[in-house]
């Protein structure tokens, strides 16, 4: 059966939830944070029980100048080298595994201020409101793979405990991908087996040459269940899937379910998002979501991209591709305000 429950909060109200919070604030020591030095992987917190995460918020220094620590190194690249992982029900692999920038809505190593219904970057804070069900518990972990920056994490996670969850309440998954594309190759965002539903993505892109945005010519091709040779859903262009047009002609905008958090034609870059509610894409056995260009290869130029696909699946065990090395996480040709940074 496809996991179909879309409103755990309304569901929880029928059963009388117990509202709880996981926080990094230690009342005994008065310490608000968990230290995360470079090269380390730290468990932020563990919760036992049945219910769902309702709101996840965190923040950290490292991407801005700290007036209280003026000699600390600063680089926006930490938005790529700080990794968020969430494990449900004792799974050995995380269902959520992504750099914080990509997960919260902009993978370009930029921090725009925006708030959509399900995630955003709120003037120094990062939040996610996707309901994340668990039946036995959850664990949140973060890893700092940065070479120069030590940081520390502030986190507040509000969750609702319940006597039980409906059988069709799927597990939330966030799957990260990044790659260099010579131009004509399909851009894969999700490729999963099992039952579930696709509920959106974040996507960041940058051309090797400035003033190049033709990677947006690629419409979505969505293969579902038995519709594997011929896609069940085919779009008309990448920006069209994100409900824009003409390479996002009027620039950035923010909406509850879709938006452009950054567009810079000179830098050949854009960061976009879309989430689905009643228009979620349901599947019983498998799903593959790609952007495929109809243009001839000789008309296309290289670009790089990174993405996070959001899904609800019928299992807690993570099934995403392993994260790439630090050098491949720092995938961009150019990073704004980081001219001193050498990227591959």
C-alpha cells in the first residue's frame, strides 16, 4: 500500500498528542550548543517513542563574520560541508542525508532570506516543517567535513508523541545528489524502489560559462511503476516544472510551494524549489524523476547541479546514494563572496 497520510497533525489531534522538544540547550550547564569541530560527526540528540517531528530548526556560525570571535575563519562553503542526517526507528542508514544548504532550500552556498511552507532560511535560522513520522524513535546527527572551520550547532526540534501511527504513514526521506553534466546527459533527482510518494525537491545549477542558462531547456520525465519505457509525466521545460517560465524571466520569488531563491544570469546560476501536496506523485513499486533535454548535444554546454528529493517511503531505512567526497560536494565553478576558495 502506498503511504498516503498527508496531514499527521490533524491525525494526531484525534489521538491526543504529547508535545515534546529536543534541544541543544543544557539547563544544568547553561550551554546552548553542541560543538562540531571540523572532521567530526556528532549526535545532536536521540528520542524514543512513536509520533512525528513537526518542526526542525537549527543555526550555526561559520558562514559569516563573528564579531565575538573576529579571527575565526569564514566561508559560505560550510553550507556544503555541514551534513545533516536523520535516522528513524533504529535504521542503520539515514533517511535524511544532505548538506544543510541544499536541504533547507539553496545549494549555491548562498543564504537568501525566504520562508516556504515546508522549509526556509529565516535571517540566520534554518527550518523544516515536513512532518517526519517515527514508530520507535529518531536520532539527529551532524557532520562537519570542512577543512578549516570549527562550528557549533543550536537546535530545537518540536515533536508530537502518539500512541500509534496509521499504517499508511510513510517515512520522510531526503536524498541528495550532485554531478557535473556535459550538457546532454539526463539530470537525475530521484530513483527509488518500493511504495511511496514524491513530494518535491530543491535544485541548484550553475553553467561553466557565464551568461548560460540553457540547462533549463530540460523538461521533467517521471517514470512510475509499469510506465518505465514511456514516462507517465513529461513536462515542457525545467523552469516550467517549477511553475516559472522563460528561464525565470522576472528573477527570484518566494511562494509557499515553489520559488526561486536565487537567479544570477551573469553567474549562470539558479536555485529553485517545489513541493507537492495534493499533486504529490504516488508510486507502488518504483519511481524515477529526471530532467532530460530535447536539444542536440552540440547546442549544449557543461553545467553542474546539486539537488535534494523529498519523498515519503514505506520503510525507515535510508536508500540514497552515498554522499560524495568533500571536493565533489564543493561542486560549483564559482562561489559568490568566496573568491579565495579553490573549487574543482
